[in-house]
C-alpha cells in the first residue's frame, strides 16, 4: 500500500515527462494541497500515508529545482536526456 521512495520518484518522473515549468509547479501545488488536506493520524497507517504524501511534495519540488538548476523549460524522461 505504501510506496517506497524509488516508486514515488518513478511515478513523478513519468508524470513530469513533457511538462513545462508551470506544469511541474502545478503538480507540486496539487501534491501540497493533498498533503495539507490529509489529517494528521494517530495510527501507524494514517501517519505513513501522510508521510507518503509529503514524499510526493518533496519529489515534485526536486524535479522543479532540477529544472531550475539546469535552466530547462520542459522536463524530459530519463531515457530522453542527453
């Protein structure tokens, strides 16, 4: 049920493929909205789900930071990067 970090990274990279900076930024905001809407949990399952949502926010931010650092406007899938 809970996704490891590498699955989250793969999911975000697949979704980010072909998106421009605005698209990536919008996805990051949506991930943040989902995290903010989640209720802090008092059982292990709820806590882990909230942490997973936070991991998605962080991964979208990492993709956006990478785009900024490289000065690219459109994110390319890993196999298309030169």
